[in-house]
C-alpha cells in the first residue's frame, strides 16, 4: 500500500493541500428533502495552530478516493464532558496533522457527537474527516423512521451537511439474523447506500464485534455493497488470542478479520489497539521485556506501532481522554516507526504470555451500563484486571498461604478505585440485562462473581 510521511510540509501548506476537493453542490441539492441543517460559517482556525511548524504525521492513502488520512485517528468515545478541554485536544490534534475523528450516537449518551461537533466546527470543514455510526442496536431503532431520525440527528449534533465516514455500528451481536433485522428487512441499508450515492455519506462501512458469520456475510456481499472500509478490533493480543480468551465459539481472531479485509480489497480502521487500555497496563514482566528493547517506549507505544505497521490499516483509533494522551500518541505517529520482524516476534511472545493471565477481556466501553442495580461494571473489571497484573490476587487464590493478606490488599484497592460500595460486584442480582449489550460478549454476572468470591472470607 502507498504510504506517505510528511516531514517538511508547513501547517499552512498542509491545510491547503488536505482539502477533500469535492464540492458539496450535489449534496446540497439533495439535502433539501431531508431538511438537514446547512453547514455553519466557520471561524478562522484557533491561534494555537502555528503555520510554520512542520507536519510529521504519517498518512495512509485511501483506495479509490486517494484521500490522505492520518494513520492516527481520534476516538471520541471517552472524552471529558468539558467542551473547553475537548476543544484544546481537538485543536492540538488538528495542528499536528490528525484529520480523522470517530464518534457515535451511543457514546456518552449522545454527548460525544455534541462535543465533537462543537470542537470540529471551529475549523474549516474541509480540514477534517468525521466518522459516526448507525447505533441501532436497540430493537426500538429497527423501525426505519426511528433509525432515520437517529441518522439525521447526527448531522445536527456534528454541525455538518455530509458525513465523511458512516458505519453500521457493532455488527455481529446476534449473527446474521440480527443484521437482517437491523438493516436488511427494514431497507435501512438501501437507504444508507442511496445516501452515499447522493453524497451525504462520502464513505460507507461497518464496525464488527461478535459472531463472525455477520462479518463474513457483509464482506462476501461486497460486490453488492462496495464497502469503503471496515472497522475491526485489532491488537497484538487479539491477533491470535481473541477467540481463545473470549471462549466464544463464533468469535474470530483479528488475524482472520484483517486477512479477509485485505483479500477483499477493503481497508481497515482499527479500534481497541490497546484493548481498552489493557495493553498500556501490562504486568511488570512484560513491561520489562519491552523496555529492554526500546527503553524510551511505553507499552502503549509498542501496541500502536504494531497496529500501524500493518499496510492495510487506514486509521488506528485511540480513545483519548486527556491532553497527555493526545501528545504522546501524536508523537508515536509523527512519523510512525514500524515494528521490525524481531519486534513483531517479541510481541507475539508477549501475547502468549498475557493470554495465560486470567484477566477479564473488558475494554471499558461501558455499553453494558447503566446497571439496574447500580453496579459499575467497567470499573469493577478494570480494577480486577489491574490487581491481576500487579499480582495482588494470589494464584491459585485460596490455596496460597498469604491469601488473607492479599485479599485485604485487593479490598483496600477497591475502596480507592470505587469508594461507593453500592457499585461493587456484590450488588449484581444476575438479571442478565447487560449480556446482550456487551460487544465482547462477556458473561458479566459470572465474571462479577469471581470478584465477589475473592472478597469472601475463608
């Protein structure tokens, strides 16, 4: 694949050349029946962008359109709910060459699209690409009119009159039957294809979690739909350990997903390159192995470099929630230093080691929330995984001589991580409302019971 590293373009020249170059006349003529708001008049870019600083970001060229897309994409799922902070992060990202911003109606209960739209609309429209999704996982939105209303609301929240990258959100849960109910029988996919033809959607794709039969079905029908991209969960752990760790018969390793996209000629947008932050918080033994090779690189940088080294990856999404993460990730991709063969071999060995650690495969996406009984499911799992990585939990648990001491350390840590005990795992009532919502298909009540068992006295 063609790849371009800009090392001496000024920001002014970069911003001039990056425009998508396609006028919106066709889209504007077709927009009138849908009553989508007109694109707002944009203010000049914030003063924090320095025109004379070089853009060093690595770009990938999209098939067909030949757009230059930043290899680092800004995932807007875990934003601080503070517009000023989001504006600063977005300004810094754009100033350093990031031009792909990914959100969805489900993120932050809709706030993500609002925060994203407010931040991006301060910049000229042709200087960024925005991605959002048809988040109709709830059966109420299988109704065409309700789904269409969600689609139109995204335009209003994002303050745009066209969407650069639009996705069928989280295909796979429930297999092909669910896919057909959400998009085929109600003719919603036909509508989205027509919207792409009209120019209101510039590129159409789908994101995948779960039953691989739905993923296969959509790519096997690529001649009918001509997918512009596919978003998959991919990292060096899930490359060959996703199905084994999840224990799901219908799941697939990222290697299979990536290879099938490549063979089909469809580029990948990668989500969860850090597996919900887990690969940024590897245990000490793994961290030391990586540090011995590249002393200045964090575990997160290793994970990003591994994903970005794959040639069929168009964008690597990072769900950044603070300026420190934005700065570090921009540096990682400016330009990307691809992994060597020896480094890939090392990461494969580290994946084998990590896969033997009994962590819970939660990515903290919070789709399972809210719990009707108040359990903070993602943070229960996050602390449990941290305790496993720090070897606070004795293994085997109750056969260890120091179990009581480690149990108390575990509980003390829980008190700090979740001071409100009503949010602890023991509040779970096994209602199983969370099960259908989890894109990782984790048996959540069963995993919460593991935490309760550790806290129980002998």
